[in-house]
């Protein structure tokens, strides 16, 4: 936790990826051939719907400026990257010792970007009136709730209720380590040149889902 702020757990991405490499031959081979692209949900959504702003942003073996395999951006913002078990919260970069620990190649990883900048534009291949609209913000689930509740300053906190219940406490530019089971995380980074804002998070995995379980007999 000293590097990532989160415990070693199957809840986070790295262990899931390691399991897939170990148990799915096609994933293992793609990893060995540098033909694998890793990311979280935000990575996938941007990848299939975007095209870069300028040609040099396209991956070396891609020639056209279209979405998905024909030129989609392979990126992840700092908040989502902070939940992969693969970055250092201090540097906000992929952490080589963790990549070695999990046996992962750096070539499969998306570029880490801030939570607020123009990454690219929505491509015509998804056939939407939003074609050409800039993609200019990415933020993880609970961090987005923190921002959405305008808890932008140190000392402000939010609690949201859904499947689970999650408290996030803004600690400002200070990376605070908890001695009571809370996790440390990136709250947001408001631009590529902005300093990251950190938070402490307390999580209850089962909240709304328990109520749903209690009122729908077939779930019990």
C-alpha cells in the first residue's frame, strides 16, 4: 500500500489481468506478442469512440484517424489508474516494481492523462450527433461523485449510496496515509499541468444491494 494506497485485492485490476493472462491462452499470447491493450472502462469507452487531435498521437502501426482499432486513443486518467494496483500515487506513473511483481509488460498499458484536458474528439464511426465533440474529461466513479458534489477543497467530503456506500474526504495536495483501514487515492487532477488532489476513502461494499436483496424474494 505504500506505493498504491490500496491493498492487494482481487477487487482491483492488476490481479484480474494477471489471472486472465494465466488462464486464457489467447490473452497470454497477446501479452507475449505485445498485441494486448489493457485498461479500465474509461479506457475502452474513449478507445472505441475517439480519434486523436493530430496524426502523431496515433499508435505507430495505425495510419487512419478513426475510432477503435483504426486509431482510437489508448488512455486512462489518473483516478482510474489509481485503482489498478499498478501506479505510484506520488509520481502518477506506472510503477516498474509493480509491473515486475505482476509480470506485466509496459507496452500493454494506456497513457496516463489528467482528469480534465482535451484528449481527442468523438469519431463518426459510432454514428451519433456528437461526432466531432471534444472528449475533455475522465474521472473514476467515486472521484466523479466527489467532484459532482463540489467537494473541491481540502476538508470537504461526500457520502454516496448505490450498490455500496462510499465516503471520500478531500485531503488537498497532501497524500495522507490512513492507519484505520481507509484507502488513499487520487481525487482528481484538473489539467495536465495541475497538481493532483488526493482523498481518503472508506467503502461499504453492500448498501443498496442489501435493500434490493431484502425486497425482491427471488434474490434471496
